[in-house]
């Protein structure tokens, strides 16, 4: 009988293999896929062939989905069993659009959403370059005083473990970002400034998905439910469920939004106006644009102040190390010179 420790290591290795074998599908990949699908379907190509010929996402899934469509499987069932790289937002919109026969009209909306997300990802990565430079500078410089003083391990003995740990953390964060990890989002939401930007991103996604489902002709309860589930925000998802119950009772959504705190006041007022004037799709498009612009503005603020804070902390620590270094030499000279 093999020891328990061996079985545990085997399970961990198996989990790691499954974890890292998942296909890495980025926002840019999804945007390219939707663009290709839009072009094929607009040209009159049947959906199974469009799936096979379009690129951007894993070929195996496209081939399997096309074969299932040709065998008579509804597109909605295929979307429900799609891999995790296809976001829930996209599944709701694609399902509603296919059911209403407006798939071609909805693909540009999804492409735009992922294009914006890819742009924000590049902006965030660009903003992280300066803090990474400062951190590398600190890792390379901070061991020097102890090495000169002959204390602790050698220079590379201090630098290499620190660099390995730092790059390990960076790799995990990058992987989680590409996989759209819920845990990473939760951690980011605890950072001052980032939480506000994430709230505006959730409201923008909520408004965008609601607009897409509304234009796709989905029933209003499905519009609210899909928007809430796709937002990635628990408060919005709970609000959506409450709204579904009220809609099923015959109440208008705009009349039931008073006092709800999950959405900002301007959403409530604009939604009511759009509902009364029959221009809800235009209203939701405007709200999505405003929320996305505010989220971008806040992310720029975060990308400006966080590097400054890191730089200040590193500068203070280096200054303190220099003072400690020279203080040690002064004490040595005092001992040599005596009273």
C-alpha cells in the first residue's frame, strides 16, 4: 500500500496538470473570434461552417460544437456546456441572440466589450512596468549593505530567492488575470481606489449585457437575470433576482428601483426615463459608456498613485538601510578611537 503522502502528491500533480492545461483564451482572442463569426454569418455562411472556419478560440471546441449543431443539438445547449473560457456574459447574450434570430447584430456588441477589456488590460500592464522596475531595483540594491558588512548570505544568495518569489507572485497574478479569476477580482476589490474602479466596471458590464439582451428580444425577466449574473457583482446579482420576482408579478422595473443601493442613482433615473420614452437601448448604451469612462479614469488614478507609493516606500527603506550601514561604520570607528 502506497503511503498517504504519495497519494497526496499525485493528486496535487494531477490538479496542477489540469489547471495549466486549460486553454488560455484572452479578451483579444474572443474579440477576434466574434469578428470572424460576424463576417462569416453576414456573408450567409451557415453557423456550423462559421464555427469551424473562424479562429481565435480553441479549434477542438469549435469542431465539436459544429458537429453537434449538424446533429441537431440546440445552440443553447452547446453554450450551456461550453468551457470556462467562454464568459457567462457571452453565453447569456449569444443564447438570447440566437433564440431571437439576431445573432449577427449582437456579435459586434460582444466584440466591442472584449476589445475594451483587452485595451484596459494593456493599460494596466503598462502602468505596472514602472512599479516593477522599482521593485527590481530594490531587490538588486538592498542586499548591498549587508554584503559589504559581511553579514548574512552572499549577494546572489539574497537576490535570487527574492527575484524567484517576486516573479512567482507576478506569474500567478498574470495567470489569474488572463483566466479572469474571481479570487483575484476579490483581492483587487480590497485595494483602496481599485474597489471603486471595479464597481464602475461591474455597472458598465451590467448595462452593456442588459442592452444586448434587450436588443436580442429576450423577455425582460431574462434581461435582468442575465445582466445580474454576468456582472460579476453579488449585490447586482441579488438585485436582479429581486427584479425578476417583481417583473413576474407584473411590476415595471423602473417603478421598483427606488431605494435600491446596488445601482447608482443616475442609473435609476436614466432607466426610468428610457423605459417611459421607449428608448431603453439608447439609455443603456449611454450608461455603459459613462460607467466605462469613469472606471477607466479611476484606473488611471490608481496607476498614477500606486507606483508613487511603492517608490516612496522603497526609497524610505533604502534610505534607512544606508543610515544603518553608515551608523555601523561610525560605531566601529568609535570603538577604534576609544574615549
